[in-house]
């Protein structure tokens, strides 16, 4: 497999990435991924850090060199694509909750349901994890445990076929959430769990979807910057200090990115 560096892709626009794909991988079938942008980094971080779609391109490009992405920004008023226009869909994190009254949230729920019926694979991260669960019939809301921040470790309790070659029994990700999936939708399979987040990663074989509560697209540095922004408003000094300390240990972003890539390839028969 030809590798393209994460750093290289992190600085490319979507058009430049598409150009690289056409020139370097002309003999490959391009994988078209629609990234549904449902949130952005807080304004004080936007000049320093890339947006969430760029973070996902950087995460997935090393594993899927034929990847081509299109960003659909619901928060900017973009129209959701036809389900047949893309090979797969990825839904980002968001400061909103699935229970909020933003009109695009209900529109996205209906889109998820239609996309599931079409057989197009879907990936959800954080808010994306929660809204997939909501769309498929689960209960989602604020957790009585409060904010989850810092490095969280999850036990792998089920191993789908697209994870069979990975020997890990646990994985760690940076997190930032106060909402959680509180019940299981019909036919949902929990494949990773923790005491804090029982439904940390979900597989929906009948709907062709997977999701993670944690953030494989967030570097430890970005997570810490995000917590710092929320210090004194949403988070206490002690919470932020503890979260920073926890992220001195490694996270498994590349591993989870590999799982997502393998899931997409398996689902699309690549």
C-alpha cells in the first residue's frame, strides 16, 4: 500500500486531495466519503487548529489513500446529499445535543434512517455516535456522571470481523462529552465499553453503521486546548488538571482509524 503522510493531508484542501488521488492512484477506485460537519472547534481555537473534517481526513488518509471527501456543513446550512452520491457517510462531533431544537438535527435523523435503508455505510463520532443511536431508536441524554474528559480506556467486549486481525483487548481515546447513549437500539451490538461509558462503541450490522463515543480525530494537544477553553465555565480547574495529566499517556487514534478504514473497506467490498 502506498502511504501518504498525515501531516501532508492535514494541510491539503479537499480539491488538492482529490487531485493527489487522481494523479497517484488513477488505477484505484476512489472512495467517496461525505463528512457531515455538525460542529466546529471553539472560535478561540479556529486559527490554530484545523476543522473537524480536516482532522478526519488526516486520520483516514494513511489507511485509505484512495479517499476523496466532501464536507457537508449542516451548521452552515448545506443540503444533505442524496444517499447514492457517496460511498459512505461520517458524522462529526458537535456542541449540540441530539435533543436540541436545531432544525437540522431532525433532518439529519431522517437522513440517517434513509441512508441506512440504502445500505450506505455510516460512521458516527461523539455527537455522531449519539445521533446514530437516536435515529435507530435508542435513548440519548445528559449523563448523571457529568462531563467525560481526558483519556478514557475502553474494554473490547465483542470483536466484529473487521477487527479480527487486531490483538488489542483495550483501547484509549481522548473524550469530551456530557451526553451519552443510555439504551441500546434494536439489533445494536456493543463492542467496547467502560464503567463511565457502557455503550462506548456500537455496531449496527442491519443498518451498516458503527460509532464511537471517543474522539480518534483529536490529538492529545487539541483535547487539552479544548478543555482549557472550557475551564471556569463548563469545567473546574481540578477537572482540567486531571484531564491534562491523563493525556500524558498514549491514545490509540491510529488503531481506531485503522478499524474505521477496515470497516469501510469491508462494507464496500474493497
